[in-house]
C-alpha cells in the first residue's frame, strides 16, 4: 500500500506555469500503473501557458472557477467539474477567482517533462 499526504509531495513549477505536486507516479513509486496523478494549483487571476501534451489528461477541479481553453474552444469551469483533454491538443486554463485554483490531473501515459510542449 502507498499512502501519502499532499504536503509530503515536493512542489515544482511545471512548464505551463502551474504548481504541481506528484501524488503518484510509476517512475517514483513502486506502483504498477501507466498513469500519473498530480495535485495542481494556479495563482489567483493567473493563467497557465498555452501548451500541448503528448499524453491524454483528465482534470478534476477542486476549488476555483475559470475558463478552460482547448483547441480553440473555451468552457467555463468550477469546482466539481471534470475536463478530458486528448493528446496533442493546445490547452490552457484561466483562473478568474481571487483565490488559488486547485485541481487533480491524471495523465496517461504518465507525465514526463519532455512530453510537454510550451507554445508561448
């Protein structure tokens, strides 16, 4: 069994300028899964950089509200919503709140920095 607390996971700045803490990653834990799971935050009134990822992603929003941009389309998001992102599509998110946006992000296959392509 693997059980971790969020604060035990080291925070880092991803290429898209969201702050991530990897909760579960097969390259860093003895787990037999092909995906990774991270907790992310985006500062108040900020936006992530436009980017593409070679893997598919599923975002689950825990706090905040904003706009998710995907391949030229935009949709309003808020806590309790899920967004699926197919591989290789341009994406970015805007936080419209005065507090941090929080989300979980499942990436399949597991996230690798070289799979993230920043577009700005």
